[in-house]
C-alpha cells in the first residue's frame, strides 16, 4: 500500500477512508479562507510556475533533479497531492459522499485554452467557497448517479481518474485527466516532481484472450503496453503501469484485468 494508505487509511486504502472527505478533518488541516486563497491562485500559479520549472530543469538538470525535484515533491505531498484510482474505486467513493459539484477544469484551460467540465468536488460542500471565484463559480451541483455516468463515459474516452488533497489528507476532488492535464505534464512528461501516486493496481493482459488489436496500447497514456510482433500479442510492463484501468474499456476481448500492485513483484513499491 502507498504511504498515504499507511498514514491515513485506517487499515484500508486512504481514498476509501471517508474521514478524509469530511469537513471535520478539513478544518483540522485547512480553512475556508485558506482553500479560497489556494483556488483563487491555482490557475495563474500553474500558468507561471510549470513553464518556469521546465526552463530550469532544461538549463540545470542535475541540480534540479537533486534539489528541486525532491523539494517540490515534499511540498506537494503536504498540500495538493493525488492518486490514480480505477473506475470502480471512483464509483465506490461517489456512492458514499454527500455532495458532488461539477467544476470547470482549470488544468485544461491553462494548457489548451479550452474549457471542459470534467472535475468534481466531492464530500464537503464547498459551494460557499467557490461561488465568488471566477475560475470556479460556474459550477453545478449534481447527483452521484449523474457523476458516475459521466465518469464512466470519460473512462471510455481514455481519461484517467484520480483523487486530490487540499492539505493532505483531506480529499476534496476527483479529476479525470488526459495528456493535456498539468499533473500528467509535471509528473510524466516533464518529470518536474512527483505529484500523484500510481494506483494500488497493475493491469494484466490474459494472453489467450488477446487478439493483438493494439487498441489498449493506443489508449495507454503512460506507454506501459508493448506489442510482441512474434506472438502478435500485447503485454503490460508492470513497473511502468499506473493502474488506471482505461485500457480495459477498449479491449474487445475483455482480456485485461487489474491485479493488486503489492502482489506483482515488478511493480510492488513502485509509486
């Protein structure tokens, strides 16, 4: 289990511990004013700091990796950190929260200039905090059933799902990300810091059911699936797999399953 599960899970996966979504916990680690200030600066902060970090990493890669990368990672773990969660885990969370608010995705707006409403505030009702923020005030309160339907559709479109803290361990949002998202850019593309854990699972392809169509390989944004031309089969590289599960949605032979990460020797402990 990841270190957040050990520290904040109370014997279970930390994102399944509903205490971590409660206002009671939120008030122990944050405040309405603090969250409002953070969200008010969120979009501009990404716009300014990510390109700057990329610039310094390209200019001084060894110093960046030795000093800046671990510092940023420690900072993110305390403030705004995430974990990939497969669809069934997200549905389990949605079944247990009281409030779901659909939000504009600031990551995509910063990265592409296009607005998508694919982020969801969950648990504590934050409408009184975001209603005055220009980036977030265009929100909708929706039911968990509608959110599950929408996120199921996003899963089929190749969006990875994740939960995010606003001062750890308080979890306040579910995000649905692609290669335009800042978390993907920071962690995977530019390797500026670790801002999210891989999931608690790893994908496995049942060779007998695989027809070699390679749809899963095209769907995988983390490049964890390779094709063996000799056998005409696809295979998962466990150490590279984020366990998001979106490869399953496009497999015509239902050949892909998720296995616990800790039980796969080549993936265990690789977060």
